[in-house]
């Protein structure tokens, strides 16, 4: 997963993580930090494999092999909330900001243009699992919710999303 390693080492990616952390230092709810993004990446890949759609995913997006598919999924998960700080600062939808900010990181990491398109579309659609995000966008959306430990959250009673979260009803799903 060399390309994923390049994302993790990317100075701008790390800058975005630091910006998120600065904006969320007093946030009582879930944070948009590296651990959350890694959890979303892992769960997205698990969902793809468990759905028995991995071969279709590889074929549909003309990926080289299973390893390339895993890198595409992990890249989307690791980058999906990198634009959250833009929403705090400018009111821009963080999914759209993240898609915009992710493109140069993906280029520097060595992803092919068609892979970048798949990843960026999924990131842009991850808040609602919109059709434009494709299969990856749907899995990213669900993983984003599944990555939250709502059953154990201290701010649960004040959370506006808790009623819609699977993890508020199930203690541990993934």
C-alpha cells in the first residue's frame, strides 16, 4: 500500500488533519481525526468485501487488481473528512471541500486519473451516499456512520444524529 503511505506522509494532508484538530479542540461530539478516517477506510473495505462486490468494483472502475482496489478504498476513507476545517471556517460543505482538497494529494501519491475520479466522487457524495458517488460513495457513507461509537459517547444525549446511527442501537458492529 505504497500510495496510501504517500498520502499519510503528505504534508498538506497532515496540515488538514491539524486544522481539523484545532477547530474541534472543544467539540463535545465525534471528531474528524486520523483515527476516524482510518476506521472509515477499514470499514469501507470490509463492507465492499462482505458485499461480494469486490470483483465488480475492480472491473467497473478498471482497476489493476485487488491491491489497487484496496488502495482506492483506503485513500477515500483516509481523505473523506480532510476538508472539515473548511466547513468550520467558510461554511463550505466538508464533503465538497474534501473532494477538492484530496485531488492534489492523490496526484502526488501516484493514483491514476480514473482512480482519482472514483475517489473524489465518493468523497463528494459521502454525506448522503448519493448515486454520483457510486459504489464506493455508498460504502463510504455507511462506514462513516459505523465508525462512530455512539453507544459509548458522553455527548450522546445532546447529539443531533444519534437517532439515525446504527451504532447507537448496536454496541459494536465493525
